[in-house]
C-alpha cells in the first residue's frame, strides 16, 4: 500500500507540473536573470528530422518550468544555509549586500589597459588636459574571508605605466553605502562629491548645483537574480534639475530619444539603463545653457552613465565613448580632438578584463 501511495504521489507531481506548464502563460523575460526566456519553438520538418526540435523544446520547458524562480531560490538557500558554502557560483552575501567574487588580479589585462590608454593618448591627446579615474568595485570596501583581487597592485601598475595623464583619486570618497546592495554600480545620489572633485581637478572650481531627487522601486540589481535568494528590491534614486531636463542627448544607437534619463527603462530587464539609456558606443550631450564652450570627452564604462548627468551643468558639450562597443581606431571618424578636457573613467572590473576594449 505504501508503495502505491508513493507511486501515485510521484506521478501526480510529474503530471501536475506537466499540466501547469501548458496552463500557465509563458514568460517573455526573466528580470532576475537579465535575459529573454525561450519561447515555444517553431515546428518545422527540418528541425524534426535533424533533432534540433527536441533540443529547443527541452530548453523551452526548462525556461518555462512552473515556479522556476522559487526552485532557484530554494537551491541557493540550501547551498548557503545547509551546505554552508561561502559563495554560490561566485556570488556571496555579506551584511545583506550581494557581491560577486572579483579574483584574481589579471596583471596582463591591467598592462593591456595601460597600453590602450597610452596609445590613444599618443595618437590623439598630447598637449591636452587628460585625466583618468579608477572606480573600485564594491569588494574593495569589504573586509572579510572572501577572495578579492590585489587592488593595491592594480593601482600601482596603472600609476607606473600610464603616461601623460593626471590621476584623480576617489577611493577616499566612497564606501560600501555608496553602492547598491543588489548591483555592481554606485548610487547616483551618493556620488555628488565625486562629481565635484572632478570639476575641481579639471575645471579649477567646485560648483554648487542643486538637484531634485526622484525615486523608483523596486530596483533589482544584476546580483539579485544571480544570487537567486529572493527578497525585496531596493530604491533607485536619480537626480535632476532644469539643466539636466533641458540637455539634448544624441545617441547614435537610438536617434528617437534625446533625454538624459530614459524612464521607460525602469522596470525592464535592467532599470539602471535609465541612466543615459544604458550601454551604447557613442553619446553626445549638449547643454545650451552653458555658454563657456567647454567640452569634455569621457572614455567610459557603465559607471559613467549615472555620474555624467552631474557634470552636464559645467560643460557645453560632453561626449561619451564606450570602447567595449566601438574600436579606438574609429575615433577620428567621430571626434575632432582640439581642446577638450579628456577623462578615462573605468572600474577595476573592466580594467581587470580589458581584453573587451576594442582596438
């Protein structure tokens, strides 16, 4: 009798989930995993004959499995709580903040980064006001048992090998509280002192810009889905004023949108993309209210997306170049270098993986 009950229960679970898979509406994307989910595959004779139909169907059923995120969360909690693992696939939690292990330091990549910066400087920027700033990832400020790269060595290598550029230090202005709990990026409302230091070093004075704070929630950062631990999201805050609202943005990847903040990105796969529409190769921001004619060119990664709006008032024009998506060899086709302030703004994570920067 016991065996029959076990068999009936087992079959009920199997066929129950099978039935739910057909009843429940397919999800188009997973906010937690930052990716589109597989939809029901198109049936064709060729796919059936070569076997790819079953492969696609298997991927579809795994992506659309009922209560998939619940099971992912259960697995992650078992890994941490039951098996006492320090991390789960490189993701770990400390003081309710989620981190990704950034280890080890890849010295060859750091040297490659310095080489690429030097090449751009020597070809285009000699005689100009050129600066660089390195943003530490939030592991830098965490003192615990987890592995992390040798940050002191990274900063030493860049200082020793980058030639002709003035270094702007910001590590003393930051702490763990300046970063999102569930994401890699810094909070815009916390980095006003960083923007003011940049102005002080590049322009020679510190402005007193005033901002209005706007909020959105819940914000789920990139580590939220990777950790699969569930829980509530956090608040994303962005700063605005009349100058930021009136600034005109020319984005080569989206010629239909011309504002600093792309609010329609809120609630989509990555809400952080609301800052300057996320990752894109080439952006120009025009501020007609600033009559100085002063221009700034930023070679950047995604951290600059939320920092740049805080610099708009100090410049007539700001150009952002993302070398992850546009090769340095294309620069002379889109920029005329002739008296701009130049800033190389990169996080330690990108420097440690600088092979992604295009030549």
